[in-house]
C-alpha cells in the first residue's frame, strides 16, 4: 500500500515538472507603434512665381564696434584716441554712410556695400580732407556732397559702379582716383577750375575718343600723372596739359601718334603705350625723341623697327613686337642715342653695385 502511494506521488511530481519546462513564455507587448502608410499628397496648383530677391538682401549684417569715448562716433565705425581726426568705417558691411563728426579729417569707408553718396552724412563734415570709398557698390555721388566738404584734397572711389565722372568736384582736390568703374562719360566742365589736381586715375573704364574733348583737361594745369590705360581709345587724347610727367595709355586700341604730339611737354618722363595697335606706319620715327623722357614702354605692339629716342632715356621696353634687328637697313651701327642711353644705364648699374 505504501509502495503504491509513493509511486503515484512520483508520477505526479514528474508531470508537474514537465508542465513547467514545456510552458512557453508569454510574448511581450510591442514598445513601438506600428508604421502607418501616409496618404499620397495631392499636388496643389502652382501659384504666381515669386521674384528673385534683390542683391542687398543677402548682404551680411553691419558690424557694430564697441562703445567709444567719443559721443559723436558712429556705432558702425571705430574712433581711436590715438588718431582723433580719423574715422575708420572700413570692412564694416555698412550700406549707408553714417553722419560724419565735425572733428573728422580722414574717412576710411572702403570695402563696404555703400550704393550712393548723399550730402546728409556730411552736414557737419566741413573739415574733411581725405575720403576713401574704394571697393563699394557706388553708382552715384551727389554733387551737393562736395559743397559740404570744400577743402577736400584726396578722393579715392576706385572699384565701384560709377558710369560718369562726378560733377561738382571741389577746386581744392589734388588726387582723384576713379579706376575700375564703368565710366563712359565725362560731363562738360567736370574738371573746371581744378588747377590743384596732380593725379587723375581713370584706369580700366569704358572711355572712348568721343568722350574726351579737346578741352576736357585744359584746366588741369598742375596735372602730373594721367592714367587712361585699359579703356577703348583709338587716338591719343587731345589737350593734355604740358605739366604732365607720367602718361599711361596701356591696353587701348591706339593706332597712330601725331608727329608733334609731345612737342609742348616740358617735364614728360614716363610714357606707357603697351598693348596697343602701334605700327611703323602710324608712328613717326622721331616722335619719342624727347630730352626729358626716362622710361618708354612700347611692348606688345606691331613695330618692325626701333624708334629714335634721346640719349637721356633710361628704360626702353620693346618686347613682343615684330622687330628683327635693332639696326635699321640704312645704318651699319646703332643710333647714337641708343649707344649713349646704353652707356648711361650701364654707368648707373655700376654705381648702384659700388654703393651696395
């Protein structure tokens, strides 16, 4: 009896253990929501095309400087105690010229996004002597600006978008730099009464022969440097003041030079006519025989012979022409001026070597 009871108990225990081991774990509930498919979007009818944003919208914001010890110093500029007469507003991303304080003599406004120069900023700036407006977006300088600054000496406005020489320039001006603009017009009388101007830079513009009248430069009696390189001239400019020392006419389309063009120049020392269309036919043989000439550049033209020149010449550039020989067919020896000029340059080189 007892043995039967033990057997039954053992069988019950085995059945219970088998049920435990064969029992499968219950699946866990999902932690993420099932992915649902989106309904396909219905294309909407196209509206009117939006205009492209204007260029000023993508300019960087103006850079404001720290508070200044000068209460009249614009926040867009820097006013150094070491230079109380200077107003430094360059590289500040400004669009409009701030009000210039009375104490300012030197204005540095280059490398900004200024599009127009108006008189409002110069109401109190009667003492300004120097303005640098280079590398902006200026397309217009109001002539009333110069009425506010009658003692201006230097105006730098190169690398802008000007289409003509500004009007109303002050008679006090000594240097005017307008290179790398789009100038194709010099208004009548633009340089009237400007007898103090010594430097006029119109390099890399769009000036043609019709834009330079015979009286355009007549009042520039003190002019020493005239730069008309990289324009679209076909003729030598007329009416150049006899006071000129440097004349730059590179990269034009000049084909000929009048015989007595340089006759009245008493101080001319540097002439650059590189990269034009000059040939022997259009250039008189002795046109450059000028006693004051020191540097003559005629490279990248169509010359077939060496022009005559004075013995005082120190530098002669004739590379990239069609010259076969330094000697003309009629001469068995170099021109006298050529020999003297060569000796003169050699003497100077020996002197420099001795001094160093």
